[in-house]
C-alpha cells in the first residue's frame, strides 16, 4: 500500500476521534438534565363546596411537606467517599541438580584416552512478582434535583445539574437516580448514598480543564487507531 493511503487513514482516524471528543463535551442546559414541570390537571373540577384541594395537598395532615410529585424539588447531600487498595506478591523458586560419578561398563571404568567421563546437570528457575494498587475519591456538597417521574411503588426518579461559572471555565455537577420517598428527610433532603442507580458526574470545562487533558494528537498515538506502533 502507498504512503498516501496510510496518511489518509491516519487523518481520518484523527478526525473521527476529534469528533468523538466534541460529541461528549458537556454543555449547560442539556435537555437530558432539564427539570420536569408539574403535571397539570385539565379535568373540570366538580363543585362540592369544600376548600380542600386534593392536587395541592401534602402527603398527610401530620407529616412534613416533602417531595412526592413530578416537578417537586429535593436537595441532595453529596456524601461520597470511596477507598480501595490491593496488594499481591508471588515468589517461585526451583532448583534441580543431578550428579553422576564415573561411568563404568562391565565392572570397569570407561576411559576415553586420558579422560574419565562424568555426568552432571544443574537447573534453576526463579520468579518474583509484586503488585500494589490504591485509589481514593471523595465528593461533598449539595445540589437540588427535580422529580421527573413517580413510579408505581412510590419511588421517585430524580435528575438535575448545577453549573458554576468561574474566571477561566465552568464546573458542573450532575445527578440522576431513584430515591425512595421514605428516605427523604423532613427538611426535604436526601443523602446521595440513598440514591439507587445513581449517576453522579463532577467535572469542568475551560482552560483549567483543558490543561489537565491530553491533546487529540497524543490521544490518537495512544489509542487503538494508531497503526504505526
């Protein structure tokens, strides 16, 4: 194949990887994290003469006002802390030795001229391996999310994002998951450790975030698309 073919292949891979990077670049006001609006009841109310409104009533007369409908807000307390470590070590050692004295045949030692034949064999093998890995992460803070769906069992599907504009970029926090209504506290807060199927993202955009990432050319030469090395 000609050099022009390989050059065209490399340039195509670079462009594809650059497009993939731009496609996953987070942007504010992502529709996937947009808050849900409260559901409106369009049915004609039946005049009963009562002041009670079942659509704006709370969970009960003796309970606090907590999120339980689509469009309600919940404050999520971010309390994430993980730590993992692993150590492994392996040592193998093996030695074999075989020594035979003079070789005799028919009761007489065998000679080759002035030389007396003997046989010896030595074999040794060793292996020593060790690995050590550790990782720890922590995230604390608070973010308000909205209820986007109420499941049949009363669980709440929540999602939301928060963007902070800084001098040289933006920082964002995104949270999605399922919350059990019983886990929502009286002050309408819930711990992030109580969110099922949680997806918590924390990152940034701008100059500070860009300086901590490799360039697209460096990513290409360290990816599976690199056919030169």
